[in-house]
């Protein structure tokens, strides 16, 4: 088995991982950052449309804090919210704009700001409807200039290396649990590499692909939570998953259709062309995200249809094109002209508020392991997320974790002896992988999705426990590839979400339980 060594290993090339890498590289330490995708553009970061929270012209730390606490349904960790509000806007200016040179739209020389749902001030800055793309490119360009940072594409982390799981020195089991790197698959040649690291930073993004419908990219299969769970790091709030009401329903996949369309008067209609939202909430199509999502879901079940529709065709075509260029072009490329016809939409899993539990500098309960960005649970989002705070969280926790990984010692020089990797010989059946994924996605959608109950969650648990056992057998006996690694992680994280939902005794925020 090949073995490599680095000072700081970062798993994930989104905003959180890149911010940590740029910060940690500051003093010349050797930093390695990996992504399982073939391309450098990966994760949800480049997909972010709306923007990132900065500060409004009449804004204050207190106002932002109150908005976050309110959205979080009385479940946020106040210290984490204070940390975000204090450092977030400062880092947007100092790190994103001044250091990375990320571009944002301006009006008469100053940054344009917009308000979004549940924000009391216009404080969100943006670059057209491609904010994530602009930020991702700027961070990547900076990273590529740093000689001490090695970027590895097409490398999938399999598991975190820990004293208790991987050391062949039997008495290491008595040491305080710690992580000393990760076992990684080089997807190009299917070779397993043990990457030793003094510190490891998990920045592997979200979990959207565990659900039938999601706005997230293909790589969002919950790998980070699964790896941390197996390694024994504490994870929490996993059952708080935010669903977006309107994703394009098309065989080629889902695509986020921004809330701004409804803000501009787009109507939500059923297959008979009738508006239905007023039957559920007096605010109609502009009710909060979770209410609109559940109403669409209920209407789909009632009508026995696969989607509902969003209609903005009553507006002037020229205006629609100018206001929503990306959405217009994307839908047109799928054969739907939004200026002439309604868009088929479904609600879709969008953001994981829970994850691997961390403190204010991203440290997990496992020594030498950090988690940042969507994979982590910093406590900022509580039971529901305020729009455009996730990129901000990536920035703040990425920055502080990168800094702490440099400065804190944490006995980080011990690297135990490792047993070499035993490769199975069996061949993986792609049809089986597709079938198992379908089971995970439909089970999570129907039993652990928008509307839950204890009995549905228990049914999901039964189905997925059996599935996990089958997947584990295939994983143990087959020649490893990236698909079985993702499936194994997907099964594990799905079960962790269900367990978290069953343990919760209440209906709160995004965790909506019938009859509670
Ligand atoms: C369509 C859409 C629109 C959004 N709009 C906004 C918005 O306007 N404002 C906002 O604040 N937030 C928005 N969000 C949320 C926000 O984009 C994400 O929460 C954030 O980008 C997550 O960043 P991250 O760095 O944690 O992870 P990501 O950007 O998701 O990156 C994860 C990285 O981990 C890698 N990875 C995963 N597993 C492995 C593994 N096993 N081995 C190696 N690498 C691995 C991936 O390849 C990827 O490089 C949006 C999300 C979506 C999907």
C-alpha cells in the first residue's frame, strides 16, 4: 500500500476547504487538498445562486443575529451565531474581496445589496445569479498560486485513519481517540493510498443526494458524516434538512429555480392550472420555504402527480430574460421556455443544518480532526437556516479551522503503524449499485422527507439497515471503486439521519412530524 505524508490534509474543494487551505498554507506548512471529482469545479459552492451575507447600510451585528436566531427555530447555539456575526462581514471584506479579489455586483461604485426571505435588512451581496461560481473561481485561482498546496482531483477519501481503528499497535486503543489522516482511493488507477496528516480537515459538503429530489450536485452523498460517524466523532442535528420548494423537474436532473421568481409574481399551479397555495397559507406562494415545500408535496400526493408547476409566463418575455438569465437559459436548454409556459417543479433536499459537531474553530470531538462548511454542525443554523448564511459559515469556520490547525499542537506527531489494505476481488455490479441508490433515495424521500412520523422513520430504519448490511458485504468483498465508497457512505449517513429523527421527541424547524 502506498503511503504519503502531509502536514494538513483537507477533504473537499468547496469554499470551506479552500478557505481552510489558503489560511493554513500561510506559514509554509505542507497542505494537501483532495476532491473526489475529476474537475476542480466541484461541490455545491459553484452552484450557489443567491449570494452571501455581508452587512446592510442600516445593519448591525445584533440585527443579523436576531434574524438567524429566529430562522433557527430557537435551536441555534448563540455563541456560534455571535462568532459568525462578529467575524463574517469582516472576513467577506478582508478575505473574499481584498485577498481573493472575488467579484460582486456594484451600483454607482458600491456593492449592490439585496434582501432575502426572513432577512430584516438588504445585506446579501451577489454576482448576477452566479455568486458561488465567482467565489469558487477566485479561491481556486489563489490556491493554485501557493507552492506548498497540493491539489489532488479524482481522489476519494474512504475512511478517516484513527488510532483505535487502524493502528496495529494493540495498546493504541487506550490512547485518546485521534485522527491521523485518511485512507484515500486514487480513482484513476484504483490504488489505495494511506495519507498521513498531523491534522485533517473534513470539508466534504452536504447530503442532498440521499433524497429522490435534490438541488445538490452528484458528489453530495454525505461522505463526511459517514466517515466521521464510523471514526467515532460526535454528529448532531442531522435530522434538520432544509428543502427548497422549487427545483426544475426534468429527467436530466433537478436545478434550483430561485425564490426570486415567486417574489416577482410567479404562480404555483397544479396540473389543471389552478393556484393552490392559498388553501394552505394566507401568504400564498410567498409563505416560508418549509410551508411551501410541504404544501407542494401534499398537493402532489393528492393529485397523484410527479410535479407541480411554476408559471411566470404572464410577465413580459424581455423582462423575464433580463431578470433571470441563468434560469431562462437552463430551462430553454431542456426544452422549456419560461416566458411561454409553466415550469414543472418539485421540492428538493437543499441543505443540511446538522453534521459533525464542532466548536468555534471547527474542532470535532476527535483529536486532530476538524470539520468545516456544510458537513459540520457549528450550531449556527439551529433547526433551520437563514438564506445566504451557509457560504458565510464556510468562510468563517474555514478560516478559523485553517488557523487553528497551524497553531495547536494536539500531540500531532504520532503516526501509528498500519496494516496494509486488503483489496477484495469481486466485481461490482452497476445494476445493484443503481438499485441500492434508488432504494435509499425513495425511502428517504417518502419516509424521512418533508413530512415525517415515528412509524415512517422506523419503516425507513428497517429498510435501510438491511440495505446497509448488503452494501457492507459488497464493499468488503469487491475490488474498491468510487461508486461503492459513495454508496456505503450514503447508506450510513441516511441511517444516521433517521436515527437522529427517531431520537428527537419534537417537531421543530425543518423536522416536521405529523400530529406533533
Ligand atoms: C443550488 C444551490 C444554491 C445555493 N445557493 C446558496 C446561496 O445563494 N447562498 C448561500 O450561502 N448558500 C447557498 N447554497 C448552499 C451552499 O452553496 C453550500 O452550503 C456550500 O457551498 C457548501 O460548501 P462546502 O465547502 O461545505 O462544500 P461543497 O462546496 O459542497 O464542496 C464539497 C467538496 O467535498 C468533496 N468531497 C465530498 N466527498 C468527498 C470524498 N469522499 N473524498 C474527497 N472529496 C470529497 C467534493 O468533491 C467537493 O469538492 C446553495 C446550494 C445549492 C446546492
